[in-house]
């Protein structure tokens, strides 16, 4: 089981290139970065973890730029988003960004995507909250059309693109690995089965009950094999990691503190015992 990491990387934290080097040197599997374009000061939407929203959420770096910096100084480290808010991005531009990052990293990129929790943030991007899940599915279909080997169009409910020359292409035919992040439930499992490779649960609680339901939804959709399981934002213990391994997780993403360089490197030294 691959041991990767995620961090709310900000302008006040360790830089992505430095962290990526340290991760690869220690033998960690990957680096995943989350996304918030902005946090409206009105703060009407409560944070999913409860309490006050941590300062780091206001200051996150763009994940694709941060991961590009990480890609240039590493050779083996997997790179991904945890998660990208696809509904808030132009899908034609995003398809180009993803394909470029995947090419430059020689196929090391994973698109972790989510539907968001901050209604005000989404509204500023013109996203209608009740249709955001359908919007994400439509945008994934449009991006895959652009990633096709031959010019392929997409006429969707939310956006369209005519058959086009769109390069570069992702290294893996059809696009990079896609994981849907979020809490367990029928709508999320339907999304995984419809257009993704697997699930990125946050924290990993309740997986004993939810993983069989995910696999049932996958089978009902006619998908072959089994969905990939990658628990994220995990605070590790030996028992917890053993449990994920028994459930078939191929990767687990450990949460790093969003502090300064020294604090992050001390956490890496502590987490290295799980490798």
C-alpha cells in the first residue's frame, strides 16, 4: 500500500519543490494538494470539519502550479489533487492544464475531484449548487473528448466543444486516474461508477460498511474489476493503516500539518515509520 501525503500548502508554509524533494528522498509515494480559489469573507457555509475555518484555507496555493513545481524536481513521486473543484474551472482550460502536468511528470498525475462545500465560493464562479454534481460529470466528459486521440466533440448540458486539435494528451489513454472525493452515499458512489476510477474518502471512517456498497454500485454499473480506494487526510496509526490495507486500499494519503518548514519536516520524519 503506497503511503502518500497531502497538505494545505499556502504562501506561509513549506514550498512545494522543497517538500517534494523531501518526500521522494524519504521514500513516500506521492504529494496531493487541495484547492480553494478564494474564501468569501461572509463565511455563510460552515466548514465540514466543524468549528472555525483554519487560516490555511484562506491562503492555499493553486494546486496545479504547485504540483508543476513538484514535478520538475522529482522523478518518481506521484502527484495529485485532493481535491480539485472541477465545477469552478473552465473545462477546456482545465483539460489542457491536466494534460500538460501529466506529460511533464511522465504520467504521475491523479485527478482527485470534489463537489465542494462552500456555496458562496461556488456561486462566485457561477455554479448553481443543486446541479454542481451533474456539472462535474459533464465537464469530465468534455475533457475526455479533448483527450481523445482524434478530434472529438462534446455536446453537453452545461458546455460543448467542437471536434478540435488539443495537445498535449495525457500519458494514459483516456486521461489520468480519476478519484472522486467526498462522503459515502448513493450519489457519490454513482459518480464513481459513472466516470471515475475510484473513491477518495476523507478521513476513512466507516469504510467497513461503505466499501461493499461502493463495489455493489460499481458492479451494477457494469464496470469491470473493482474501484480503487484511496483514503485521504488520514492521521495515521498502525492499526488504522492495517485496516485500510485489509479493505483493499492501494494507497493512503496522510495529512501533514500546514505549519512552517520545520514543523512539516518533523511530521515527515514521524510518518516515515509507516513506510
